[in-house]
């Protein structure tokens, strides 16, 4: 796991939003806790060359904020982003902007309805001087073919396409500038199952054929399991577990990851896991619990969990978990809630 | 299929169908033409049954549900067919009488609770509205009922939350409010339109469990529309798969998932990632969804079907029994899936 392998690395990233409304703060009874929203509370993560890293977690866990910080559309409150070992400045130059590209969740709002597909692509190719002007058309067609569309869509407008086709156009747009890294924020969650499969296969082929590194933000764990090499699980602004995909799902070492896996609706009736249903909802990011931020919902919490905020520590080769009791958790195959620890 | 009750239901003596939809056709009428968007859909829901309708966007599943609740969008109308609820014909029933059924007899839970709730009314009052009108309760008694219903759906501190406005609550809580509203008059039939699509996986699990419990406690039947196959598998007993406004396969969920008898059902199952089979490749369904405006007299799935024959392009296959309790709308179902030469 040398640093050289990482195409993108973040260290101790935090992001805090202030309400900025003096009146609201004055009205709020609990002045200290309600004035700031902690979206990210210290994130360390690396994206390795040629891998698809999935980022999963519930809404409000900060996964989209992290994606936006990586792509540079939101500035971190503190912490650093490194691209191929060198720090990324707060204001990115044209070259860095080009190297890290984004695909958004909703292909209906992320494409300009007044620009034809051809003009979307040619604008990028010219601004970033990817190819000389006379080759723009050929390059656009090559890009469209790459994502499974034909040359005849060049003159069409986004409204003429279905959701899956639009997402292909959005991916072609991201690829046009020849990036090293693709940040995809829930790119398949707005699509139908049969279309979703084609987009997932496209991401796979981009990795295998172009060696593209991708950060894939998702909440559907079945999709993640299918696509990614590694998975990072986020809870309330922190990464609580990172591991290789197969390892994470076979041997989760954080209670939250276990709860997520137990909640997945299954396709085969025999495998319904009814042992562990997480009660309650994530606490407000305005008011993050003391100690381990998962302890109020954790069936394994002990006194130490209320007092200590656990750091992300290695529990096995390439497997990190932010749980004080990571080594004491029962094996996952037989996974009833341990009543005695409550 | 209409005359013979679904299997599993026959075992219970004296049970009649709570809801019978027969040859329901919905369409948009224009001055010179009309477009059929739901074509001759028939199904029965027995008392206490949980019935799923699965399909992709545009398959007509939500419209079918809305027709039962008399909530069709302006312009869409019932062109023919019947919807019988508890022996009463709903199509053509006078407006006031039908309005009276909604709440105490039939209730609906919508996909996006934020748009379905009134943003300027406290949630407690919104829940109390139904009982006041339909059960004739006083303001005070209806409010007490609202609070107890909120408690029943697992909302912590319901008396305080009843005074909140929808924007003050999380997505999971809002969906519980919707459920509390739906069950407040103890309906016999609950219609759900993708009730968990907007929710996180752990909250989705909680909400699905809650729906199951409430149905069992109140003896209510459920019609559950979704595009998520895994959710249907966890929630429903029987299902119908819809494609291009028609039902293409019906049967018990377990049987359909284990052994699909229509190429579209097989395609859906093959394209969805299954958490329990991470290494199974995803096979997308080629082509695009059928255009409803221009429907030739042929199988609607034929252009995308890997098993298509000449006959499929000449005639539209009817939904016909393929096995006891199983119907499929495919001429070659036996041949394709059972390897029987006809």
C-alpha cells in the first residue's frame, strides 16, 4: 500500500457548514451544538490506480460532500487532497480540473438542455485543447462509441434521450478530457434495473480497458459488491470501515457495516437475514454524539465506546475498522444480537 | 386466472377476494386518437394478501394503482374494465361515495413523503384529518388517535413530533407519518407506490417490517408497486410483472423468482445484481422500452426478446396459465423454460 499507488489521496479532511444566521443561533436553545453542521469529521482515504473504490453510507453521512471536495467543487474546511503524491491547491488549475472528472446522479438535470450532444463534447475538446479543431468531430464520435452510442446522436439534444442514454452522454462528457480519475455520485440510482446493468458494465470496461480509477458513491450494496474492488463505509462524516469488497462483505469488522449488510433486501427468500435490524435513525450532524458516533445505535456498545472516539485502525491486511471492539465482535455467519453487552 | 383464486389463498376457507381488477384499460383520449397506457390488466387480491406489481418506468404499474385509488392524472381515464372492491364496483361509482371509501376502506402510501404531505400543516393535524372526517371523531379524540398511530409506527416521542411540520422530520420519519396517516382509519386495503425508494437501506428495512406487521395486526391487504425485485421478494406473497402496460407474468413470488416463465421476467432477474451471487454476470436487456403510442399487434417485448420467433410479431400473446397458479403471456413459455417441444 505505498503512497505511489494512490492516484488520489485525502488526509484529515473536515468540512463544517455554519448556519451563518445570527437570529437562528440566538433563537436556538442549544447554542453550541446547533450552530455548526459537521459534514465530514476527518477523512483519510486513498484511491488506488486502476481500481473502483465504492463509498457507501446512509444519506447525510457525507459521501456526496467528500465526492465534491475531491472534484474541487466544494472546498474542505481543513485537510489536504493529494493527486499522484503532490498536494492539490485550493484553486485548481486547468490541468488538475481536467484530470479529476465527475458523473452526477441525475442525468436529467446534469446535462444542459439547450446544448446538443456534439456541442457539449466539442466545447470541452476545444477548451482543454485535447485534439486539434479538425479532429473534434472524429474524437466526439470515438467517445460516443466508447460509451455505446452511435455517431448520429451528435446533433440530438438531451431531451431526446432516455435516462440510461443520458447517463452515457454524461460519462462521455467526463471522458472527453481524458481524466485519470472519475468521481461518480450515485450514477445508477436514478435508472431502471435493466439499464443499470449496462451502465455498471460500462464502468467495468472503463476500468479494464482504459485503466481508469473511479470513486463510486452508492447506497445499493448489491451494486457495490458487483462492481468495486474496495469499499469504504461512511457513517456521520467518518469512514468507519475500509476493506477489499469480498473481505468486507464476508468478514465485516464494524457493527454499522454489519447492520447495513443485514438490511439488504435479498433476491432469494432463503437468505433473508432477520437477525439484526438497526433501530432509530442517524443522529443529526449538528449534534454528533460524544465518543464513538455509532454508540447510541450499536448493540455492542460498552462504556469505553461512550468515552473514546475510535480512530480507523488496521484489523487485518488491507482492512481498517473504527471500532474499539473490532476484535471482539462475534463471527458474522452466526450473528444474533448479543444481549449481554447491552 | 380470474376465476381460480391464487394458490395459498385457496387453503384458507371462506376467503373472498377483497379487490378484483378485471380487464382494466387506461388511456389518454385525444380528439382523433387515443393511447392505451394500461391494457386489459386483471388481478385479484385476497383479504390479508400482499400483492406486488413489478415493472420498469412506463410499464403502467403506478397508473394501475392510481386507478384503484381514483387518483389518475388529468387526461388519463379508465376506458374499460372493472375494479371491484369488496363486492362494489368502483368504476363509475359516484364521486362522493368513492371519496368516502378512501381512508376507512382504501388508503394510499406515496413514494415521496415530502411532496405528499402538506408543508404548512402540522403532521399531527394531517393525520387527524381522516379520522375526524370519516370516523366522526372530535378534534381532541382525533389528535389522540393520531399520536397513538404515530407511536404505533415506531416514531419516538410521538406527542412532541405531532406538532412538527414535515420539513422538520427526516425522510424515514416522514414516511412513517404517511403510514400513520394511511392506517389511521384502519383501512382494509393499503396501496403502496414505491414507499421505500427514497429511503436508506437500514430505514427501508424498518419501514418494510412495519408495513408487514401492521398488515398482519389489522388484517389489511397490501398492493405494493415497486421496481425493486428484492423488495418484492421480502414483502409480497404474489406478484405480477408488467411490461408496456400489460401483465406478462403472475404467480407466487417464490415460484416466479426461482423459475421465471416469461423472457422479460428472466431478463429483469438476470440484469439485477443479487447480493447472494456476487460473481454472476449482469445481463442487460438489449434495446429500449416499447413505445406505447405506436403499438403493433405483436408481443410488445418481441424487439428485445432473445427467443423471438415469427409468430411473436404477428399476434399479441394472451396471459395464459402455464402451471397451476402461474400465468405468462408468452407463446413459447413451455418451450423456452421447460424445454418441451410443442
